[in-house]
């Protein structure tokens, strides 16, 4: 699904954005575009954030498909932490993603955030400095990390001032079973 937005304006800062409601309830990934000039060469540089949340690995399939479709390069941007255990997890997640990209012939690079705070700001700066055509993100993640504010992070990415399109993917929570009677 492709969704155009003009950003958050007026009372949307208080009551929430209609675009965010559509995105977080969508059963399919949503590409959010703003007023920026339409890209006629496809998405050649796609920023792929890697964080401590398990759902980030669910982006891999979409990154592979998009990369192969547009002959894109995936620019992985890895969150950092001052905790050894967290860095170990990040390195494991990164190596698993690298393995999948290599297996499918996806061209990629890896960069790491400089600080463990303000990941969204660093991610946006990275996307702009690398002339990214698109960013990917998981929306509505159930993140159990007190330093990670997903709603704020999501909105900063989706309504980014550089107007870089964002591919939003709602996570599938594994291990949940729903019964109907």
C-alpha cells in the first residue's frame, strides 16, 4: 500500500495522525510518501535499521524483495549500546541478517550509530548523508527497552523533514495463539 501524507499538523499533534492510525492497522506493509519529488529510478539506497527488538528481523524478507526488485543497496544502520549483553545481541542479529542477504545476493553495507542515545536522530542523519531513497521500519513494536520510545521514533521517521519515503511493516508477534469459540 502507498500512503501520501503532508506530515503532522495542527490538532494531529494532540490527537494523533490519521496516517499513523492507517499504518499501524494495515495488514500489509505501507510505503509512506510526502511531498518530495517522485523518484524515477526506483529505490536504489534503502536504509535498514537494526535494533534490539526481535521484530527487526521481520524486515529482512521485505528488504530482500525490494533490493532484488530495484537492484538496490541495503544500508544497514545498527543501534549501539553501552551494555555488553545488548551489543552481543545486536552483533548476533546483524550476523543473521548478513547471512540472509549474502544467501540471496543482496548488496549491503553496515554502519553503526555513534551513541546509544537518540537512535532516530542518528538514523535520519545517516539516511540524509547517504542520499537514501527509502527507509524501512517496523511499526508498533512491543519493545521492552526503556531507552527506546517507538511511537516517537516511528513518527520521527514517517514524518521526517527530508521527506524520505518510509516502508512501514507491522510486526507479526510470534508465539501468540488466538482462539475462537
